[in-house]
């Protein structure tokens, strides 16, 4: 059984499973957002977690001081996501029945004074948070290490939890893409969402049916990409940044033979059985064409589809093209991840002469 779980944990298997679970959760959010589903999930997940923790290898990873806050954050993320689905389910049912959402009922729209209502709540939250941190500091030691030593580096050398997703992205992209371009696209995309999706519905209350475009797009990037990468970087990356199953011992001598190949090498050496051209643009012509088609041709093709026409009717052509370009850039991450896992593809376009690798 442990060997099966180690196999399932491999990203080539676990990532498609995560995508399928996300689609099912979004499609049947009214089932997920019920107390019955929550109780059954807790009843199944808790014994499974205790069984996982009973394994000495996995328990060693869990109790690392750096990983404890990540576990707490993951529990809070998925717990609060259920709360959002629960509230959205209740509101969508009320809206379909011709009633206002729960947040729009007269008793919930009643205004209260900041003092003492809000201030007292904040005070109790501060006291509870302070007590929690003090108890935590007493029970667990601070994850402090020795002073920086240029002759020695920890293995694996992991970034803080909020950078683990970026560190995992560095496996699949050039540093300037993983550390600058894609995070910049994420920030720009988040800023642009209110200006692209101008649907006034859903403002101030939970809903899924009235904001499907925003909910599907944001939650896919949040859960399936970002949270998943943090989980992989925290629990499945061991020495030498090699994949390890949850029940697998972190053997520092484990060596995984991987020969990552650029698309140009696939084309000229493997497929055409010839030498690589000396001209760098001719060498990378296939990757350049694919990249241009992906960014320049796919947007108008999707605009001609039935879904694209419906979106254009709501947001207009300019907002649609901004939206689809941001979406394609976001989807480049899972596409590149799958290509690396399946074909050991390193770069689609490799131009080290120009410091441009895609």
C-alpha cells in the first residue's frame, strides 16, 4: 500500500488527479459545500493523516519546524475554501428562489459601530493570536541554523514556504521566467481581474454560479498550481531536489538519471538525424513557431469559438484578448510541467546567446 501511495504522489500522477479533483469540486460545489460532505471528509481524512504520521519517514518530514506552519496554513486554506463553497451554495440557492443572498438580508445589512463591536473583536483576536504564538514558541524550537557558511549548504536547500512555489517553478523554467516574468504576470493578472471581469454580480457576497469565469480561473491558479507546487516543494522534494514519496526515506545517495533535452535537439538530432544548425534562429525555428502560434494564433481561434463569443459579448474584444493572453501565460506552467515529466523536455526555445529560454 505504501508503494502505491508513493507512486501516486509522483507529480506525473498526482497533478492530473489534482486537476480532476478541482474540476469535480467546482462542478459539484453544491455537494462539496454541505455539512454532510465536511463531516465525511473529516471522518476519512483524520484517520488517513494519523496513518501517514505513523510512518517514521513521513513523520520526520511533518515535525520539521519549517513545515509545521505550512501544515497549519494548508488546513486553513482548504477549511476556508469549504466555508466559501458552503456560503456560495446557500446564496446561489436563495438567488434561484428569487431571494437576496444571505449578506443582503436586512439583518445582515444592518450597520454597527466600529467601537465597540469591531474593536472588541480585534482585541480578542489579538489576544488569541498572541497566546497561540507563545504556546507554539514554548513547545517547538525556532528553526534557527548555524551562521552562514560559504563552504557548506544544506541539502535540500529550501526557500521559505511563500517562495517554495517559485523554487519549484525554477525546475521547469529559466530563472528569469520563473522568478520575474510569471510572478509579474500573476500580479498584473490579479490587478486586472476587476477591470476585465466587469460583472457586478457577486460583489459583497459569496457565489459561484454568478461569477463562473472569475471563480474557475482564480481557484485553478490558486489551488491546482500554487498550493500544489508548495505541497510538492515541502513534502515531496528531498536531497538534491529529487522527488521522494511520502513514505520514502530521504537517501542522500539517491541518484535519478535525467537527460533533459531541448525541443531543437529533438527536432534536428532525434527526428531529422542531422547536426544542429549554426544559426541560432534556424536552430530554434520549431520552438519559435510554436511559441508564436501559442500567443498570437490561439487567442483569435478561441474568440471564434462559442465560449469565446459568449465571453466577448460580456467583456468586449480588448478585455477578452487581455484575458486570454493572461490565461495562456498561466497555462504555460502546467503545460511545461507535463512536457518535462513525459518527455524530459527542457526548453521549447533555447537561445542562451540572447539569454532567452522558454
